[in-house]
């Protein structure tokens, strides 16, 4: 019986029917395995970014506000989550889902390629403060139109007189420092950047008018990260009232220009006159006013704060400071340097690297927000329509894979060109900072005058940040004590030599 059975089984195993059956079974198993892999790959593609959206309604807003009101600054909220979840994570702030991304690939997708799936977007309260016609908040099409009108007024030749004016202000301010025991660099830098920018935009020179405007602008800036509570006593309410006063002042100025009762060589006049755009309509009054306020806010604190960080970094890196002083003492004795205008700044390649390294380390704008206009995917993770995706610039600037030893202040790292999409101090793509060249010029002018006039010592090395500030600003204000820089031997007159030729290339304009 058993031998019959084994004979039948051996026949069956060798039969074509069995071979066909085994082949079908094998094919089925392989296909199934392939389908499982495909599915899991699809599952990865559609995974949501890691991170928590916190409590219902309020999300992680309390933690965000707590960081904003601490000496570590608002970025501490982002840093903690970046360490926990990696280069892409989500959170919820003020009722919106925010995703933070910091891979070079994500930077390229969001900024470099200007994906039509994403558009710049600030929180609603910022729009109320700077105005919905501001470059920061306008819709995609409006933005292009406004930017075309404004950016041509930021060309180098138009900025030359602003840079010269800034140079005079720096010289005047530095002169006053010798008598002082302690100087707060940030406070004085805020004054001179504000004065220079207002002169360029609206030609305001009257000290009292400037002081009133400065206080109002600072209240608007302070309200930008406050809770949007609109009742007396709140920071947001104070910001809105300050905005109204600024708008009234600017509107009066604009009316005088329109009537022809006043005429100045400045940006306001350029926009009111608006000759240079062929068939395109001019900017509306609202667009002009919102953007003048935007330019003041975007330009003053960012540049002043960068100057203060630069002074601090150079104090902490004496060998860099000495090298710079030696190079610039030589420059200071040439004939071209009074006053400093845009054309002379190409003579400062080492200072340009110091500016760039300062901007990398300070990363004044820590992240850039964009809204997803439809469901999308970044780095294999699902982004839902309506989420805000923030390019985490600070994390890119401190990524040891991108920048070797990133916590070290090392201007020499810019001897080589940076990796594409890795230097984000002024952003990249269609939203790149409009005032980039002006900011760099102001930093270089300040640096040249300062290092050739004084040696300095920072008297409070505390690195904690001002609470509630939109940008990372030193809480100490960067206090310094100065002493005269030792005079260098006078160098031979080199007027008419190759420098004049080099001026025309202006490499300092290509910092990014
Ligand atoms: C060191 C100083 C400065 C830094 C670090 C800085 C940084 C930036 C960054 C990173 C952006 C792009 C943000 C994004 O893509 O979302 C930006 C945009 C902008 N900046 Fe600056 N900025 C500085 C100085 C200035 C100055 C001096 C002005 C003008 C007076 C200015 C006006 C603007 C404006 C209007 C925008 C918006 C551009 C647009 O959306 O088309 N900035 N800035």
C-alpha cells in the first residue's frame, strides 16, 4: 500500500501538471512580494513629516511663544524639534500646520526652482502690520509687478549717494565714540541704518521727525511676533496704532510730491514719478506706502543687528581682526576713500568674506515661510494644501556636512565658492532680498571705518538674545570700549593705478 502511494506521488511530482502548478505558485509569490515592496514604497512617499501638532486648537503655540520670550530666542523652538525629528518635521503654531525643512534638496525645490505649488506667506498678523500690498504679503502676480517697480530703484548707481551718506554718518558717529567709556554698537547701528534708509526712501533728515518715525517703526516691528490681540495695552494693538501714524505721515509726504510742492531725489519720488515702466500701470498709493514701510522695517534691524554681530565675532577672533586691520590701513591711505561710494567696495575682498561669514553665523532671517497651494511632496514626505513650509536657513548654515566646523568664525571658508543653495543669508530665487547690495555695502563701509579708527573690547560677552524680537539681536546691545587704532605708516600715493580698473568689476555685489 505504502509503495503504491510513493509511486503515485513520484509520478505526480514529475508530471507536467505539477511543474506548471509550481511555476504558477512561484510567479504568484514573486508578484506578491513585488507588490508589497511597491506598497511600502508608496507608504513612505505618502508619510506625513514626523513631529507633533500639539494640543487641539492651540497646537504648540505656547512653546513657540515661550521660546520667543526667552533669551535663547524664538529659533530655539525650531532647534529643539530639528534635533529631535531631523531635517523635516511638522508642528502647529497659531492654528496652522508648519513644516520646517533643511535639506539642500528642499531648498532647491522651494526657493531655487520656485515651485508653482508654493507661495510666500506670512502669518495674518504680519500682513495687518506691513499692509497687504507689501512685497512680503502680496499675491504671486502682484508681487512680481511691485518688485519690478521697486528693484530698479535699488540698482548700484541709484545707491551710490546713499552709501556716501551712510559713510558720513559712520564717520560722524565713530568720532563721538572716543569720549565714551562704553558704546552700545547695536543702538548706534540702529540709528545710522535707519537714517540712511529713510534718507534713501523719503529724504527725511529732520532729527525730530526721524525720532518719531523710528519709535513708530520699532513698535510695528515689535508687534510682528506678538499674539494678534487687538485691545489697548497689547503689543499688537500698539503696533497697529503705530502703523496708522506712519501711514498718515507717509501719505502727507506723497501728496506734497504729487502736487509738486516738494521734490527730492529718493525712492518715493521715483515711485510717484514712475517713468520707467512703459505700458505698465504705476504702483497705487497703497502699494507705494505699504512698501516704503516694508523697506524700512526689512532693512533697518537686519542690517544693524548684523553689524553688531560682526563686531562681536571680530572681538572673539583677534587674528581675523588684525589681518583685516592691516589690509584696510593700507586702503585708508589711498586717495579714493573719501567718501566711500559703491565703486570702491570691490577693493575689500577679505572684508567681504567677513561680512559673508557674519551673515552665515548670525543668520538674521532664520527661516523663510512658503504656503503649499496644493497637496505636494518634499523629500518623500507628504505636504498638505494650506500647510506652511519653512526653509530652515539656520540649520543649513550650521550643517557640518555643508560647512566644515560650522561654529567656527572662519571667513577663509569663502575663498572657495559655496555649494549651490547653501548660503541663504539673503534668500534665493524670485524672493531674494531686494536690499541685499545696500546691506552688504553698509556693513563694509562700517567695517572699514571702524577697524581703521579703533581697536575694541566687548565688555559683556553674553550671547543671549532680545526677547520677542523678530530677528536674533544681542540683548546686551554689544557694549564695547574703544581705543585708537595704531596709525600705520603712510603708503605711497597709488592714484591712477590698476585699482581704478578693478573698481568696475565690483565683486562685492556677488556675495551670494
Ligand atoms: C543684513 C541685512 C539683511 C538681511 C540678512 C536680509 C535678509 C533677507 C532675506 C533672507 C529675505 C528673503 C526672505 C524669503 O525668501 O522669504 C529678504 C527679503 C527682503 N528684504 Fe532683506 N535683508 C537685509 C537687508 C535688507 C535691506 C537693507 C532692505 C531694504 C532697505 C531689505 C528689504 C527686503 C525686502 C523688501 C524683502 C522682500 C523681497 C521679496 O519678497 O520680494 N532687506 N531679506
